[in-house]
């Protein structure tokens, strides 16, 4: 799947805030080796570099477009093109960090033990994922996708991989010395025309649009936009309120 870093970073502050708040709960003083899995354009990696300026820092990213943006930054990090699922380093890391990436990966019950095996003893696996897949923004995507004539084309776009907090506890508790799991709902205050559409265009909407032809895409967006405007009406002050739930995990090995 192709990514556009400029569209993604249109909401840079809102997308980076959860990474900063996750990082604040990682109870490590001076880790030697840190990696940002699915680092995107490097916005979350910048927070890691600021927190631990002396650590050997890496950013792993599968998207060439995102990685090019990260490499163009002034961050002191080693940038690596690769896939989280197939990541198999020869060394262990003090911090394995990931900001809003694992929702794209299936079978977290297999993924997380694999990632924990790459965490040094006393180190941390820290990640956050959106957990808003039943909110109107995502339910309406599936509603439009289920309508003919593109339902079959978009069957693969409707998958949801994020588990419940209790399920993450069950997977990680046997492998953790301590485990911190919490959820936050952000009330995003957005401005402009169709801001929720603009938000999801950089992330969750992409798998729904990319399999479609140009005319199909235009029709899909038109139908989806109309539903979004009803679900998230623009207020008299010009702002649109967009509640967004996220799940956070910090597991100490």
C-alpha cells in the first residue's frame, strides 16, 4: 500500500501526541539501543531522540515514501527499510517502540511474543494503536464498502486486527515483569471542510480507495463524505469534533 507523508502529516500534532504520551510512561533512564517500528516520516522517532539523545536509535519503515521523508530530516538515526512482521534482528533492544502501526498487522497473539523476544531483559515493548473501529468514521467506511458494485473488491480492506485490553494482558503478562495498559479517548477539534475525511484519507481510508478505479474512487468518496457530514456535523463556530479512542501498552520484560 502506498503512503503519502504530506497527507499523513497534515495532522502532525494530533498524530504525534499519543506517541509522546506513550513515551512518557516508559520507565527507562538511559537505554543503549532503541528502535521505532513503523517510524513513518520520523515524527515519533524525533520524540525518542529527544528523550534519549545518547541512545543508538533506529527507525524501521516499509513505505519508501515515508522513509524518504524520514531520511530527509535532521534526526540522528539509522533508517532501515523493512517490515515489522519479518523483522528479526540479531541483537536485542532496550526499547522497542511503535506508534499506530500494529493495527495494520494480523495475529497480534503471534506478533507480540515475537517482538518481546527482541527486547533485552529489563527493557520495554511500548506501542499504541487506534481502537475506534466501531466509531462512525470507520463504520461508515465499511457501510459504503459493503454496497455494490465494489463489495468484493474491498473484502480485504474491512479487516480489524486490534485486540481488547484484556486480550493484550493475557498475551503479554506471562512475558512481562510489569505491564501497563490503558486507553484514552481524544476529542480532536478539527477545522476546515470535511476534516474527518481529510484525517482518515492519510490512514484508514487508503486500503478502501487503492483497489478502486478512478471513477469508483470518486463515487466512494462522495457517498462516504455525505455520511461523514451527517455523523460529524460542523458546529456554528466552524469546528468539527472527532472523538478518537487509542489503546496504549508498556510491557517491561
